[in-house]
């Protein structure tokens, strides 16, 4: 069974730009996370990645893409795993990526 991706906005109109589509995706994800309690920034990065982000990501990409990215996820989890989401600063991320 294949699933056709939705290419229409909340009013049923086709997206006119990629930016409009991205805004709709962001809105829907925010609503989902608020409804399912994923706005808890007091959880550890490791828990968020394992319980929320990675499972959601895996369902939205091809298997080959997931296999390629999974190594990156593990590296990030090793670095930020025990930190609370609320406590991760921009400088932590910038220092890690350089």
C-alpha cells in the first residue's frame, strides 16, 4: 500500500511555493507535538531523540536516507544525550559543529 503525500494547504489549495509548504509542515508538527506532550523541554536530548524525533523521522524518509542519517544521530546523542533540551545553548551546538 502506498501513501500519497499531501500537497495541499489547510484550505485544500495546492501550495504555491516551497516556503508555504514548509510553513504548513511546521504548523502541523507544532500542533501534533502540543497535542501529544512533546513540548516538554525538561526531557533529556537522548530521550527526545529516541522517543520522538528518530521514530518520526524514520517514517518520513526512505530507508536508505535513514540508514545514512542514523550515524549522525548517534554522534549527536553521544554529545548531548544527558543534557536537558532546555539547557542546550546555541553556543553548545556551534562549538560541537566546528
